[in-house]
C-alpha cells in the first residue's frame, strides 16, 4: 500500500466520524429518515473502503473484517432506529476508533509510485539510473512521462509546443503525458531535471509542470540536475525556482553540496528572505549524479552506429580512424557571436584535410533555439554552416538524443568546457578545451635589450625567447622548470649581470638564472618570509643591481630579497615593512612597482605603489626613512632620479610629482591635456627621460605624453600613433584600450604591447620612429619544441580532474597537436600517466563513483516517503 492510499483511507475514516456526529444530531432532532440515509451512506463508504483495501492488500485483512462488523452494526442500528436510544452513537465511535487503530497497525505503507518528468530526450541521462533503480524494486510502480516544452521566440513569447516522447531509448516504456492524470494519481515521488519553470529565456516546459504546480500533487518533489560541473557551482544554478519548491536536490558531490548551501544562504541573506528555500542542509543531498552513472556503466558494445557513420570511421584497410568529439555549447556561442562561427569554420578546415581522424560534432541541443531567441541575426549563417558540414560528408553531425554514444565511441574530447567535460574525464581519454580566439601573437612581458637581440619573457606562457633585431626572427630558447605552462606574468623583469640573465619572479616560485655562455637554466629558491600569507601571484617587480648584489623589489612579497652575485645566497630585508604598512591605504595593491639606487647615499629609494610617500632604505644599516608627498590617497607607478630631483608618476590621478632631495621641496604637475581624466587610475605606467624631457608611457590611455622639464608643459607626442588609430580601426568592445607594460632596461626606447591588436610596439625617443609588429614563432622545429614543452607542462602538477584538461593554445595544445597526439599507435608514457590520474581524480571528486548514484537517490527518496 502507498502512503497516499493509506491517507485516502484515513481521510474517509475522518468523514465517517463527521457523519456519525451528524447522525447523532439528526437523531436528537428525531429526523429519522435523515438518520437512516446517513447510516446507508456510512455502509456504502465502509464497503468502498473495504473493496479498496482488498484491491491493494488482498483478502483476509483484520481491517476489512472490522469494516464488515461496522457495516453489520450500521444495519442493526437502522433496523432498530425507532426504538433505540442515543447510545448507539458511542458504539459506532468506538468501532471507528478500533478500525482506525487497526489501519495504523496493519496497513503499513510498503509501496510507492514514482513518476519521472523529463522534457529533453538528450537529458534523460540525468534520470535514467534512478528509473532503473525504481524499476528493479517490486515495491515501486514507476512511470516515465516525457513532458512537452516550448522554445521561446525573440521577446520571450512562446513558440510551437515540442514533444520528444518518441526519442527515448527503446527499452524505456514511455507514458503519454496526456494519459497520466497527476491530480488523480498523486505520486509519492516526482523527479524532474529542469528547475527553471518560467525563468529560462531559451525554452520552458509546459506550465502545468512548473515545480510550484507539481509540488501540489506529491509528497516528495526531487530535482536531479540536468548537468554536472567541476568542483565549483555558480550561484545562479542554485537559486532557481525548482530548488525553492523541491523537497530534495540530488547533487554530484559533497563539495558541490556545500556550494549550493553557501549560495542559497548568501541569496537569502542578501534579499532578506531567510527560510525561503526551507531546510537547505536536509534538502541538498550529495548523492552522486545519474549522468556519471551512465558513463561509468556504459561500454562501447552498448552502442551501434548507422552504416553512414561506420563508413566515415572505417579506413579502406579495415582499421578505424580516431574520432574526436567536438562539443559546442551555448555560453561561448552567445559570447562569441560572429567570432564563434568563424571558430567553427576554422575547426572544420583543420579536420577536413585529415584522413586519419573523424570529427563528431555534437552541438548543445538548445543551440538553434538559442540563436532563434537571442541571436536571430546569426541564425541563417549558423544554419548554413550546419548544412555545409553535412553535405561535405567528412564528419559526423549528431543532433540525436543519445549523448553517451558519442562519449563512449570517441577517442578524445575537443570543444567548450561544458558539463560534458567532467563526464568525459571519467574515461581515460584526453580533453582539450577550445579557445574561441586562439592567438599566435606573443605578448612580451619583460625584456633585456642587447646590441643584437631582445631577450624576453611573455605575459601568458612559460618560455624565454630571443628576437634578432635585424632578421626580426623569434627563437624559443627554453622554458622555466617547475612552473605552469600557461600563467600570467611568470617573471616580471629581466636583468643582465655579466654573462647571466636574472629573472624576478611574479607568479613563478623561484628566481631564475639563464647562462648566456652554456645556455643553461638555474634556479634560486626564495627565502621564507616572516609573513606567510600574501599574494604569491605578484611577488616582485623590478631588479636593482648595486655593490655585487641584486635587489628584488617586492610588489606583494613581504620583503626585499637580496641575491649575492658571487654565491647566489639570499637574505630578506624586511625592516621597512612595519612603517610602510602604516602608510598604505589598500593592501591589495602591494608595496612597490619601481625604485632607484641612490649611489651617493647608499640607499634604495622606492616609490610606494599605494601610499603617497617615498621610502628610503639604507643598505648598510637597513634603516628606513619615508617622505610624505601628498595628503591624497595616491600611489606611484614609477620613479626617476635626475640630478637632485626625484620624479614620480602618480597612479591614482593624472599628475607628475617632483621631490628635490636637497631642498626638501615638493611640487605637483597635473596633466592638463584634453582626453586625460584628472582622477584617472593607471593612465600612465612608466617614466622615460630623454632630451631634457620626461615621457609618460601610456597604460589605460592611448597617447604618449611629453613633459618639458624646462617650462613644465605637457603635450602629446604626435609620432606615437599606431596603425589602428591611423586607419580608424574600430575598437573592440571585448578589449579595453591601452597597453600592457613591458619591463625593459632601455633608456631611449619604449616597448609596449597594444591590448587591441596584441602587437608589439617599439618607439625610439631619439628619432621618433615607431615600429609595430606581431611577435610570432614561424620556425617549424622551434615551434614543435615549444609545443612539446607546453603540452607536457600542462599535464604536470595536476591537483584536480579539471587541471588534467589541456587548454587550447597556438603554441601548446592546439587542435592539430591533439590530432597528432591521438593518432599515434599508443599514448606516450607521460600522457598515459596523466589520463590515469585524470580518472583517479575525477572519481575521488564525486559521490558514488561506483556507478550507483541512481540507487542511492532512489533509496533516499523511498525512505523519505515510507518513514515510520
């Protein structure tokens, strides 16, 4: 018997109690005909209840026996009603109490009805293993009822109703939604995988199946997410309507469960609606996901291919081509617009000419609906692209509901980092996350300018490079050991001393040294600072050499590090930290970006990055002095010493500041040029001195500014004008204007990276010439060396499954590199080890990695409705 059925019986018993009270009332009033009618109604109700119980429990129950006795009592009372007294009412009440007690003791709920309401057949895997568990339970009647949905039209209107009941696997018995009367059946448990109700801007399920409506007809409304994720869940997934109304939300892991709880708590507090989601710690259950169950429990033999697809995959000699699953999702599609379609075309061009691989393109099932609703101006081009791809016949286009066939039968994953990625990482197969706009232009981060070459590191990838000034050819020299393959500004500054290049670590973990004679790298570990917590992604900025040592000027590292050039020994100078901390107004900005060596005084003079002060550190005594330059909250990005005067470039406002150390005088010179905001932050990044003028190198502005030391006037440098400005090229919305800084040793040339074009800028202060070029690697062998390093480096030092995936990069894990990787007869040992680690980590991150999450989910729901 189901709990709901027992409740129906008890509700009828309550009605009989009420009828008995009415019988007493009518008997007292001597309305005998009414009493007899009520007695007959009670008899009929007793018969109905008895038949209902026997239809469920069979014959010979004590409850039906008592109902039969109650029926006989009603008959005897009706026969003697004219001569009896009102005592019969107490007799009937006692019998009803006995029947009710027997129902409670005898008719224990031991049967449940479960209904699953999927809408997209391609998302059925979010529920399938729950259905399998319910189907295997003799105490459960389970129904799969696919429900209709609507695609939204532009403006949010509902389009034509869609129904995919015919697309489910043959082994799933589908019930037509029009034949399952929810109000009559009142299932004990309902499972859904769509939590959005009317909140989805692309599709919406039929309003009858919004969670707030389903909740009216079940004891337990359960949500099993249609997606899985990495180890982080975004708040907007956690606070939708379906989660408000659900009694249970079954998520993939304990970490994701905590993410839901944190997001809901924050949501309720921010909107002053604490308690809206109910008992969240009971509601959110770390059960594992049925989607993982499907991958874990599937085998290639479980799936079949059409003859057409078989012909694409099979080679003439009977061997099989490698298959790359190409996954495209909605988020990148909407962000990329035309560029995303261009990316699709580029991918197709790459694969079209290969005879050893097949591309299995599986776009997100709502891709076309997204174009209709949100990017209608691109719908025609996207549709044309699909048709071209199909007609050319070199790849598979898969818009079927069977996602897991593609997962199981492919050799590698390439594409967007959607919820398919964690599923794929359950298998020992490589994953490359596509870059929608891969770049081959290197962004120079720091350089050392020699007579013949520019030695440089980049902002984005791990490598030392050399640009020959005459040939303008880039050569990859090598990479820094134990560092990430792709990371922002591993090293900030390069400094040459003797035959060695020294590198100040920014996000890197050690000081690096490159020997120009024997072409070798060495590393010096950083000394441990007293302060353990700091931003280790921006450790140091400039390097200053004096008296046989290098001084690494800290941006975030809690101390200046002194490196002895004879023996590479290190020490920390940190006596200045306490007084400086009293001056700074924003600890997140760090300490210093630039400084100078004041040789006559034997001092380092540093410009505070987030305080209106100069700091002077005596290198012999380590004593610190400071000079306040302004009462404003203003830091400084650069400092120069010219004669007796320090010149500083303000960071938080558009101004130059001078400090005459002999006269102790301070002056401020606001930049009074049109287009330069007075209170702009990071408008300029660097000062250069040449021909009795200071040059203010632009950062978040476009123009180079000149300051005449003679008359203290500002002017724009007209020669500094990029090709994009000259040709009136429109600015990209996605990239702000301005320049990425390049740390360099030169005093007569400015080096920059243009943010818009990623081009490298060299401006000569002496003759006013400007060079704008793309820094790329064209040498094939050199490129392969870099790719091999970056690919292998990406696969080292992994600490979660996500980090086992390769990020696409022109000089690293490109699509071509992936194809070459998987078409080798066997995985290389490093890749084999990485993929083993990928599976191991993924399985450790999810609940029920044994493929039995569906069983756990079903059992949890069953216990909830059959609780004593």
